[in-house]
C-alpha cells in the first residue's frame, strides 16, 4: 500500500477481515526494551495459534493487552 502500514494498522485490518468472515482472532499488544534501552511497542494478530500479522518472536515481548 502507498501509505504507512505499521503493526497496529495491520492488526486492525486483520480484525476487520476476521469479523467479516466470523473467524476467531486475538490481537496482542506488547512491549520490550530494545538494544538502546528504549521501550518498543508491537502489535500482532493470531488466528488458530498462528501469527498472521506483526510477525515477531513473542517471547521477547511482555504482553500488555489481548483483544478478541
């Protein structure tokens, strides 16, 4: 897409499609400290225990919220 499409946008888009097709989903929002010591946020979407947006190593993040 020709616009900025970061993890939170992708998670929202996946949510809309999952709701449209009645597919159960979960959106996770997590945080971690990067190598510079700064806190970094990330969002990813899971369907059937598989990440479909925001691919990452989920063990690196502390999950703050889960939406379904």
